[in-house]
C-alpha cells in the first residue's frame, strides 16, 4: 500500500516538472512571448554590462561607446540630438543615451528584487495561511487586505517618506506592496490543490503536513504565481518609475528613467528629447515583460494552446481517438469549471488582478 | 445565503480591515523622521513653544494613549489638523474631493464602455486579425507609464498644436467649456491604462464564456450569433469583470495622484503629495485613510453588485 | 422516403498532427417516428456525426463530403443562415450530454426555453412563456409555473436534463438528437430520463437519434441500432436482431463485453487493445487490428456494408461469399482463451 502511494507521489512530481518544461517549450510557438523574451534578454544584457562597467571598469565601456553618463558639461545644456549625443543632453549637459543605458540597471534591479521580495513573502504567507486555516488564516488575510486597501503608490510614497528616498528603500517598499497579491494567488491555489487526490495519497503514505505543503502543494501551485510575477514585473517597474518621477525614489546622480522624466517635465517645451526617450524605454521594458507574461499565461493555461487556433479541443479529441480508455469528458469537473467561484476562476481572477497595482 | 445576509456580512468584514488601515497609518506616521510640530513652527522654533505644541497635540503622551486618542478622534470623523495649512484635514480633503472624483469618474465613464466594446469585439474575432490588433493595443496601453503619456500629450496637444491647455483645473460650474478643455488630457491619460486592462479582462472572460456548453446549446437551437454573444456570453462574462472593476479603483486612485501632479489639478492626490513632501502629519494620515476608504467603498459596491446580478449567490 | 438520409458523410479535423478522419463515410437513414441508436466507443465519431448534421462543427473541423437530406431538404447545401432559421431548434433539436453546463447559469430556465420558442415561432413573449411552462410540465417538472422562474443551479442534474428535453420539444421538432443524454447522470436518474424519452416518442411520434456507448440504454429506447467504429458504421440492424444475431466481429465482441441480467461479470470479455488513431487508420477494414478473425484480405479491401438479413447489414469481408470462409459463429470460442476476463475492462463499457 505505502509503496504504491509513494510511486504515485513521485509520478506526480515528475509530471509537475515536465509540465513546466513543456510550458517553456510551448512558448516557442508564441510570437508574442518570443518577442517579449527578446526584449527582456536585451535589457538584461544591457543592465549586466553597465553594472560590470560601473563597478569594475569605472565606466570605461560606456565612455568609449558614448559618453560618461554622470559627467556634466555646462556648454552642452539641453543640446538636441546629434551625432555626438544621439538622444541629446539634459539640464546638466549629460548624455541622455548613456544615462538611459545606465538606467536599465535600476529598472531591472527594482523589477527583479521587488518582485522577488513580494514573491517569497507572498508565497510563504499565503501558503502558510491557507494551510493553517481557521483564525490564523483569518488574521493573516485581514492583515494583507489592510495592506491591499491602501492604493499601492500612496502606500509606497508614505513608506518612502518614512524610510527616506533611496533605491534600497524602493526595493523594500515595492516588495512589501506586492505581497498581498501573491499571497492571494498561492492561497487559492493551495486551497484547491489540497483537495486533489494525490495529497490524500501523500497523507496516507504518512508524509508530515509540512513536507506535504512544501514538497507537494507549493511546487504545484507555483506556476500560477510565476505568471503573476512576470506580469507584475511590468507594473512594478512603472510604479517604481512613478515614485522616482514624483521625487520619492532614486536620487541623483544615479541614472533612473523615472527620475529623468521628473527633470524633463519642466523643460518639456525646450528639450522634449529628455522626456521622450526615458519614457520610451520604460514602455519597451514593460511591454517586454508583459508580452512574456502573457505568453507564459497562455502556455500554462491548459485550455488554450499557442500552436494554432482551437488546437486544444482537437488535441483532446485526438487524445481520445488515440486512447479510448479516456472517457468522454463527463460530469463534475466540467460544471465546476462553470461556477463563478471554483478554484480555476479564482486563480484567473487573481492572476488578472496582478496586472494592476 | 440571502443577499441581505451576504451584504451585512460583507459590510461587517470591512470593519477589521478599516481598523487595520487606521493602525497601519498610525504606525507609519509615527515612524516618520523628524518632529511633527517643527514644520508648524517654521525655521526658528523656540524650545518652549515647541514643548507647548507637542503637549497641545498630545505628542508627549505615551504611544498607546496617543493611539487610543487617535482612534477615538477618527471615530468622530476627526482626522486631525494640517500643521502646514493650519486647517482641519477633513475639510482640506473634502474641498479637494470634487476635482479628483471628476477626473476619476470621467476616466471610468470613458474606459469602461470602450473596454467592454473592444473586449467583446476581440473575443468575437478570436484569433483573427481584429483580435490580434486589440491584444497588441491592450498590451501597449498596459505598458505605457501614465506620467509619460501625460507629458507626451502635453507636449503634442498643448505645446506643438496648442489646441488644449497644458495644465490647470476649472470647475465645471464656473466655465463649462474651459473645464472640459482642461479635463481632456488628464482624463485620456488616466483612462488609457484602465481601458487596456479592462479590455484584456473582458476579452479573456468572453473567450472563456464562448467556449462553454451553454453557448453550444444556444447555437444548436439556432439562436443568432449576435444574440449568443451579447445576451448569453456577455452576461456571464460580466460577472468576474464586476469584481475586477472594483479592484481597479486602487489603480485609478494611484493614477490620480500622478496625474493631478502633472496637470496641476487641485485634488486630493496633489494635496497628499504635497503633504508627504512637507511631512505634514495630518495630511499624510488623511491621504492614506481617505484613499483606503474610497477603495473599500468601491470594492463593497461592486461586490454587492456581483451578488445582485449573479443568481447563484453561493458565497463560501 | 425516409425522414433523414445521410450518405457518405465525412467530417475531418485539420490538425498539426495530421488530418483526423473523425467521420469517414457514414451512411444511415432514420424513418419518421423511428428511434435509431448510434453506438460505439468514445472517439468512434458518434458525436461528430450528429453535430455534422446541423453544421455544428467548429474550426479546425469541417464537413468535407456527404449528402444530408432531411424531410426532402438538402441540409448539406444550406447556408449557415438557413440552417439557423429553419432547421436548428425547430425541425431538429439537440439534447446535450452534460445538463449541468448546457444551460446558461444567469437566465431562468423558463426564459431560455421561451427564447427558443419566440425565435422560431411567431408566438409573443407571453405566449412563449406559457409554452415553456406547459413544456416543463409535460416533461415531468412539478410546479412548472414556479420552477420556470428559477435558475439552472436550483435544479438537480436530472431535472436540468428534463429542462433541456423540454427545450428540445419546444418547436415540435420532427427529429431529436440526443447526444449521450444520460451519461452524466446517476443510474437511477438515467432510468427516469430514458423513460421520458420513451414517453415522448409514444406521445409525439418524434424520431430520435440516440447517441450512446451504453447498449443497455439502446435496448430501452431504440428501434434500430447502428454500431460505429473509427468513423464508420460497421453494422446496422433492428435492436432485437442485433442482440440475437450480431454479425460483425466488433458487434459480437461488444455484446460479450456488456453486463446483462443473464450474464455475470465474470463472463465478460473485454475487447482487447485500443482503437487506432483516426489520423492514420488501418488500411482495409478498420477493426482488423483488434479483430480475432483477421485474415490477409482484411488489409486489402475496405469491406462494404453487406446485406445479411432484412434491414440488417454488416461491413465485414467474412460475409462475402468470395472469401470462402465459414460464417462467423455466434459465440466465438477462439478469442476467449486469450482474454483475461479478470483484468480491468479496457473496452467501451467501463465508464
């Protein structure tokens, strides 16, 4: 008996892993996702190179290619785009292109670190809350709802006012703000996965509750949260840029796209290029993450397939033709999917919800 | 569960959250660096006056007592006083409610119908050209930072073509035409991301509904496609959307802070923003609490609407 | 002339894995007032066949060939518009498999029936509602007047299926297509719904095409049975004759794999193997890969449906005299030795 169930569990684990791999493979068929991946990869390269450049090489690369992003030049204030400065210069005569390249460090760092904090905080709290249930669940969820009910930017601005404007505080503030959304997604995932039969099997096999939670439930619920993370990467980058734009985020002389727009506002009439390019970069970056996230979500959703229209119905059909032991889809699963509050819908609502904030 | 019991329970559920918001705000404000009355006193405060003021506002009391006083005051609708403007915060906030609500209301009034229309259209042309175009614009709208969009609109419409004012706010009662002219750019800025988000959700909700069995039934009974789309699928697709619309309010409130700043609209967001810059305790409390309450009311309304339009009131 | 005449119907699905020949040359007829059972394993193409009749096949599926005459009209030549206005729901109506999801959750059951009535007849809204209530009463829903004003979730599975049957009857159709209407229901409820179909047929004289994988259900409802295998009809006969004297090896095996009052579970003989893919079906006879009586010619010729009795035909080369073989015995012994009747049935009837 016990050997039987443990094989079941292993099979399930195997399926989960191959499921994620299959998802990534399926991504290749989505033009949107591949476009997003391309954009994100280019930005990553840009960010890594400029980090190496500033930390190890004392800006040697950027100087040889364009100009020192921090070097001021009073003779070149608000110079329009030219061969020397392809995107013009700002109010201190600094090269906008060089600053935009360096700005990718800040944008990606905020995206990745803040989303990371929100992700781990949210997954831990949400899974714990769902697994404990009862009043622990109630208290945690009410606390997270509290955090959720103050609009994100307002909460972030208040936190930045307390902590003082700096890029590290920005990571922290946006990390905290992200927690409730992840917690909600993983919580609903855990609640629905907990009802699955293989969890009963694991219990019957005598696995401890925490082992079941960390080894069986969380890994299976993670895919939904991963989609959420990719999609919220964009909104975190916009949010953090908005904070810098409002003067609460990254401080000079660090190059950040939001901060560049802040100073650009007053010079919009005479030097529009200072406003156009940083904003365009934010747009492209966020678009990249959103395209990737969108593709990822489609790929993970068993009901849609990226390969060709209506393939899903067909694959199911072909499956049945190939393997008649699989019965016609009948009964409870189908109509459960139709009710508004089934786990599936709750998950979609939650992932959709993650696009905002 | 009856709809009345559901509503009552839903309203009761807000109380602990509200208490949480009050407490969180208290903690945050007391964590602010610096002395709360320093700003009140200006550049050269005298020691004795500072002590006097601290005592007057109860800042020298033990924290727990300050906390209880604070809750007590909030229960009586008294948020406190702005040390910068030397006026009660609730009056300051309410005086600025008009522009903010106008901006948000108009944005929703534009975003919602266009999002529903585009979303249904995209779903109806699922995987065809129309769908791909709508999806692209949906993603693009979602990816455009509103503060940048605002700046670009000002640059183009006000500076390049000089057709609309770059910033400012005129109350509708004072001069309707000028009022509308001043509102066009901010409303478009705020509505763009809203439209994109809601459109994407409408689309995915519609696509899901159109794959359901009852749609197949309707088709097998020869009902016209338009009727299936609008009367059958749309009614169902609307249900998850209603909840989302409430939650989107948070996004709108955030947007109003940024947009009021860019377009110099004298609303609550701008007041709060300045309060934060000046470390004005009362205004910071007011900003957090007011925005949280507006959000919670919005969510409550949409939740109740959901319970009303969904015949299966099966909550929990 | 028969009420429904289908000849050489082919419905293919164009997939990346290849062309799925879900329905590949199906012929059958249904007389007015007759009930035909369309029987076969999952994936045999039963559902696709009946959906093709009304043009309810979605992309990437397509009805690629065949003629469908219904009551003298050529359905295969009709436009989507004509089908919708004159056939679907009015002349031919459909009862789907899963009553839990086939009704719209946000409209009352009465309004959903009334909508169909209003659309297909010239009744007013009030008259259509009256009609809906009458129909609900007819199909055995107590307090029909009040129940009509309720939503689907307030009904049990069996009651919802009654609602769908009421909807099917709403425009006095000449033919009702029931696609596994009892599969999703409890056994006791199944019996009630089957009884209801029998009553309908007696009372209204409506022809019924009853799609099922359950031979037990077929016995209750159907006058005649057509057995499908991998996109083709392999045998067709009046129920009693098919039961007494099945000719096609597949039918014979089907009969032996089903529980009947006079046969114990231990005597069941599950059909060995699985149905091949419809993307790349076996050459010649499609059943030969699982057939205990396969011989050389089976792979070479596609067996035609050979008349073996009155109203009885079977598509097997064994019936053809040019292959000098003995008629297949009614109770085959040869295959029985190989079958392991204690192992889980992988045949059609294990659902």
